[in-house]
C-alpha cells in the first residue's frame, strides 16, 4: 500500500496523512487480496473505512469536531495568505509603475 504524505481528494484537500504499517500473516494477506480482487474491492479503501469507524467509535465527538475545525482552518488559511500576497504583489507593481511614469525632479 503506497500513500503520499499529502493527498488531495475532495474535502480532504491538503490534509497531512500518516502511514500505518502492521505485520500480518503473508499467506492470509494474499488470500484477502485475491478474493477482494475478485469482487473488485480495494484493500486500502476497506482499511480506510475501518479506521474511520474506529475513529468515530473511540474518539469523543467534541475532539472530532475540534480536529475537523482545525483541518478546515488549515485549508482556508493558505488561500488567505495567497490572496494577501497577490494583493501585496499587485500593490508593489502599481507603486513601481507609478514611480517609473513620474518625471524625476531635478534639484
């Protein structure tokens, strides 16, 4: 199973992901993959769904809401910085253009 540090999918845009490794009987794992493949089921997706159910079962609602709120803020904040930086850049360019077009006064 190959995961990247940052996955961008729908709502999960730019959410940092952890990699989980477990030891499991190789023969059993191959059997799972074989029979899931016949049903066109992806092991990684099934594992993600199971982890989500564990998360919802064991993590209190208030904590889940806090974590989700932070994730929402982190997705919005880079956009705000980008907009602010774009505005700063535009202001600098406008100032530069104005300076270039104004005649230099000789003393």
